[in-house]
C-alpha cells in the first residue's frame, strides 16, 4: 500500500499544478471620457513610428546615438534582465530540487573503540503546490517582469521625445541667435552712421545715445542667445550620453524637421496601449497574484522528500554492492496559530491590489490629459502661426516706413526705435511658435506612442 502513496501524490500534484487561489482578474473600466476634449485627427492604418514622425536625417541619427548611449535607458534595460532572473527564481519553485551530499565521521568510545561512518546521498525535495502558493508567486514575478519591460519601453519613448525636444529647442535658439546677431549688426551700422552725423550736428546727442542704448541692448541679447545655444548643446549631449558630431547638430528650424500631423484614435484604443499604462496593469496583475499566495498560506503545505545513496564503515567499501540505502517520505505543515500574521498578510495584499487599481486608473487619466493638452495646442497652432507671420510682415513694413520718415526728418528716432523693437519681438515670437509647432508633434508622439512605435 505504501508503494502507491508516492505515485498517487505525484499524480495529484501534477493534476492541480497551475491552480491558484488568486481572484479572477478583471481589467478596471476606462476612468475617462469616450472622446477627446478637443477635435483630433482621425485614426489611420499607418503605424506611428518615431522615424516617420521625425523626418530630419540629422535628428534621426542623434536619436539613434542616444538610444545606444543614454545611461538611464541602460539602467531600465538592466532592470528588465533583473526581473527576468527573479521570475526564473520563482518559477524554479515549481520543480523538484535535487542535491548530492557526502559525509564522513569518526567516533571513539572506551567501550568499542574507534568507529568510522561514511555516507553518500542523492536527495530529492519537492513542495506540492496544492493550493497554488508557488504558482501565485511565479505569476507575480512574471507580471513584474512584463512591467519592467513596459517601463523600459516607456523610458525609451521618453528618451526619444526628450532628444527630439532638445534638438528642436537648439534649432530654435540657433535661429534666435541669428536674429539677435543680425539686429545687433544693423544697429551697430546705424550707430556708426549716427556718430558721423552727430559730428556734423545733423542729429542730437540724445538721438545718438538712444541709438547706442539700442545697439548695446542688441549686443546683450545676442550674448544671451549664444549662452542659450551653448546650454542647449550641453543638455543635448547629456541626454545622448556621448559627444555629438557637429554634422548632427541643427543650424536652425526648418519645415522638414517633423511630419505634418499624427493620426489619433479613440481613447480606448490609444490609452490602453501606452507602455506606462501597460506597466501599471502588469503591476495590478502582480498584486492580484499576491492575494493568491496570501490565501494559500492559510492551508497546509506538503513536501515530498527522498534520498538514495550508500553507507559504509569503510571509505573503500562505500560504493560496493550491499552498501546501498534509500528513504522517502512526506512532510505536512498545518498553520494553527500565527498571531494574525497570515490574516494581516492577506489584508495587506488586498490593499496593495486596491492601490494598484487606483494607480492604474491614475496612469490612464494622466495619459488622457497628456493627449488632450497636446491636441489643444495643435488645434490652433496653425492659426497662431499665420497671425504671427502676418504680424511680423506688418512690423517689417512699419520699420521700413519709420526709417524713411526718420531719414526725411518727419519722425523722431524714438518712433524708429519703437518700430525696431516691435519687429524684433514679433520675429522672436514667430521663431518660438515654429518651435512650438514642432515640439507639439513631439508631445503627441510621447502621448500616443505604444511599443510598436519604437521601431
């Protein structure tokens, strides 16, 4: 009869393997509206890819350099490997463990003298996962591994967007620097002419001082823009994680930096596929599995043990015929009193699951807000650009008229100075809006990107 016990236990253990006491997982409902708050481009079959969105070849190569060298992304990748190893550790608990051991002892008593004993054993132990404790722990580790993969993908998307943003910011500041240098050069020439005119008494010292004031202010602006460019380069280098070749740095903004638009689908299609949302869902599943492990702690645990080997009083006879030995058995542990530890562990697991639900919903709401914010900018950016472009053209005409009237003696230099300031401010705003339009496409990519968009 005893010979049937072990095979029966083995068959039963295999039959119940994979069963757990974890609650059935159900994805929480979408805690946001069914439509975006502002009009969005219709969805299309085209796959969202950073290479198709960021079309400038130098920008693409800069992003590729960052994906290779950025240290934060490297850490995220190593965390994936760590989570994979942890999953392997938990999964190993589902299988029997086999180990070999050997011992030799020498004892002495006055009655019998010296006695030697030598043994060599091959031992087997296996916890029968009848109530799914090990399986639940394995499932939790698996979900942690999947979450680390999604966190890595989210980090990669964030890095791509950050590099594109920094690169576009550098391009905009390059244009702003050119504008400041051109303005300074123009005022410097005007000041040289004014000095000669003042020498002949053609203009007053007040006008000369006003021209000098404007010129020095323009020189200060140019220096400030040059500083911004240097800071942009340093920030971009830090993001990339390596020195950036000069031919990959932008010389200014152009319409070919990014694509014209990004297709946007419905919230339910977009938000649930974002890596950060997927990572939050995997965390939720992991905590759900932890409940199964906590529940299993209330039930008995059964382990099978067995060993086979040899024993002898002489080392030379250890492996000879007739020295063999074997044993097997089953151990059972039934929880009776733990001071409430198991009950509170279950309560803690359930609260952790509820926290994960809230964090999952918060991730969706944050993603929804990201998309809406980007769409709000996109909805009116073209109108703002048209208006600002028209404003700059009008400011240029005003400056031309003011210069003609000033040279004819019809206006004071104060009027000309005001026109010069208005043009500079209008052109600076136009550069900022062009950068904003490009950066808005980057923001849309970061808000809408899924795992497939990384290729």
